[in-house]
């Protein structure tokens, strides 16, 4: 991340469509004017029934790289997952403490749950 390497993670579906049966790791994928090196393939652990920001053809790039190209240093959404639904409130609390300890109070607008506790 420090070198702003143009790397990415791709969904399994996108990997299958672009690379077929080949191993995509180390391969290149072009998005717009930029070419990225694939460093991994991922999938969501559980089905979210369309409620996730992750779609079939999702590509994830490091935040510092996105910031470098867009000039925007703001995250609008930060997702975290708890393996046990009862622990979602605890994860939310930990995320709030972490964010508030590192950012001015007016920079954080809301911390909310998207899963019942």
C-alpha cells in the first residue's frame, strides 16, 4: 500500500469470466484507463441477499491507491462482520471507538448496524 502498487482482489465470478480456468493471481485486469495486478480472489462468506456492496463483478483496490487517483480521502462506508450475530453490537462499539480515537469528532457522521443483534 505504501508504494501505491496497482493491485486488486476480484470476485470469484469476475475471475471465472475474465480468466476462465486459469489462476488469475499475478494476471492483469484492466479497469478503465488503469491496469491492475490481481493478488487474490474472494467471495462473501455468507449470502447477503443483495444487501451487500459486493456484487458479482467487484474489484477491491487498496484505499491509499484509490485516494491517490481520486484525490478523495474519505470513506463513506466501512463494513465489518461478526461471525456470531449477538456480537455485532460489540463489533460496532469497537469500530466506533477506533474511528473516534483517530479522527476529529465532526469527521464521523454515523456508525450503524446493518444486521440485527
